C-alpha cells in the first residue's frame, strides 16, 4: 500500500470517522468496504442478517481510505488485524479482515466495544 500525503490522510480519517459513526448509530455488527465496479467504494453496513449501504463516490478518497484501513490495522504481513477507533465517546476495537473481491482488495470491519 502507498504512503498517504498529509491532506489525503486527513480527508481519509474524516471519511472513516463518518463511516464508523454511522455504524455505531445503527448498531452495525460489521461494515464491508470494497471497490465498486462503477468507481468509488461500496460501503455495506451489516446488522444481524441484514445489510444495506451505498457507494462512496468521492474517487479522490478511494485509495486514501483503503490505505488508511490497511495501515491502521497493521496488515502489512497478514490479512487480518485490529484498529482502535473512538466514536461518540466510546472506544471501539475493530477487527479488520482483508480479502480479495474480484481482484481488488476489500475489508470487513467487525466492531466490539472496549
């Protein structure tokens, strides 16, 4: 994965905060993030047996968000790791699993409170 320029990293952190906050708001068990066929990132929130989401269409943030997840979860040498994130005054331990989706990197983020 590439190293992020400072401004891209700041925007990626802001976008990830929005994603994590949304997941916490709806009590999501997990979030999957992968490249969409039509461009952008597909973000799917999973609550129990139900999933819903949409496409993050800001193409300038695609690589930055994926690189941020990769770096924060320590996935340089393995396909799984954890990252810690704060949302709404609570600390979350997020298990991150990297997988292949049609030749592209994708992630499943599974949430648990610390």
